[in-house]
C-alpha cells in the first residue's frame, strides 16, 4: 500500500476512535450541544497538532457529523430542521478546519526553526574546528617561507593560496549562517564603490600577487546603501572564483556602474577571461545550476549574502570570452557628487 494512503487510513482510524469516544461520553453524560461542540473542537486541535493537517481535517468532518446526529434536533437523524443549526454546523466545520491548519502550520514552522538552529550550530562548530588548524598551518607556512630558498617560493605561494581560499570560504559561511539565524543584522551605510573595491584588493593580496586586478568605477556611479562587511564577503568570494577560472596572467576586472535599467540599484561586475558559462539553448541562456556546481560554495555564499542586502547575483557570458558575475545592490539615497572614477591594476609581483 502507498505510504500516503496508509497514513490517511491510520489518521482516519485514530480520528474516528477519538471522536467516537468523546461522543459516547457526551451522550452518557447528557451534555448540552454547546459543551459538546467545545469538547470536539478541542479534540480536533489535539489531533491536528499530533497527526498533522490530514488528521485535523478528518477529525473536523467526523466531529461535525457526530454533533449533527447525536446533539442537534431532530436527534439520530441526518436531517436538520432549524436553519440556525445549519449555520452552527457550518461555522463549526469551517472553524475546526481552519484551526487545524493553523496548528499544523505553527508546528511545519517550529520544525523549520529547530532545523535552522541545528544547521547554524553545526556550521559554527565545524567552522571553529577548521579555523584553529588553519591558523597553525598559516604559521607553519610563514616559518617555511623564511627558511626555504627561492626555488620553493612558487610552491609556498600555492600552498598559501589554498589556505587562504579555505579561510575565505569559512568566513563567508559563518557570515551567511549568522545572517540566516538572525544573529547578524545588516547595518547599511553609504559606501563608495571605489572604497569597497580597494578593500577587496587589500583582502586578496594573495591573488594580487598572481594576476592583475583592474578596477573601474564610472563617473556617474552612485554610492551603495549596504553593509560594507557583507558586501566585501560577496565580492571576495566572486573574485576568488574568477581567479580560479581565469588563465594565468589574465586580469580580473572589478567594474561599478549605475544599473542600466533600475536607477535605485548599483551594478557591480566581476569579469574574467575563463571558459565562460555553459549554454542550454540557441538563445544563449546560461545554465545557472551547472555554473553553481562548477563554482562551488563561493557563488552560493555570494548569492545568500546578496539576498540579505536586498540584492541579487547573476551570471552571464562576457563578450569576447569569459564570464561576468553581476551584483545588483541598493544605491544610497544621497548620491556623491563628482563620482568616484578610479582605474588601476595591481602588479603580480607586488607584495
């Protein structure tokens, strides 16, 4: 037998037994219809909380039938003579069903809250356990760099880059977990895109040693209305993805402009010259699920944090080859005068 049918049959048996027992007690004690209706209503709520919406609805239907047959005149008949009793039966049925659904939803909500709390606690514990050994590894890399000769420099740089990548992912996951758990409320403030890009370059010094990072901010680009810390996490994860996808020596470009269609938004772009995004159809629509899988946690983290800032992250293929990650975030109400036009690169050899 199908599990759903089996569950409905079990709910029907339990609801029938409970309503039958309550009805027998009410008949023996000769309670009035009002009292019996309140008893049945309470029983419907209990069954809804225990068995879910199916148990609550089945109990509501059975309770309405018993109330009509045993307690409303003419007794022991399904016929209802008084129009007021029709109204009473209808109100009882509707109220019972609605109440059972409310109780059930309050219970699909409590379960979700508990699941989110468990996920957040687990993520924090795992992240803490990973952070401690990462710190020790970083210290050992520093000692190795001081002792090793020039021929080991590339290997040490690669090792340091991988440790940095893991640390960025952990920081991003922790930030997203705090936001989803309500422990971290975004504190927005006007932020010039040039300042945000400068912070990105400072936090990604490892990548800056490996390839040029080009920054371009359009003169008419307004300031962002964002939490700078969360926005920095978004860009760091996306730039790191672009670095992994790009051939050696090719620059990663950070570009800020007024949104082309929505003046209340600012568009930040991270452009690379990697393989681009797979396409599904002749219309050149990007296969976003495949790209999420290919780019891993970095993209997931960026999208989650962008939602917390009332923004979005989308992917597109770049003209001439490569991909572009477009981050649309709210613009500040007061636009800075004169713009923040800035363009520059970081040399791979600069430390």
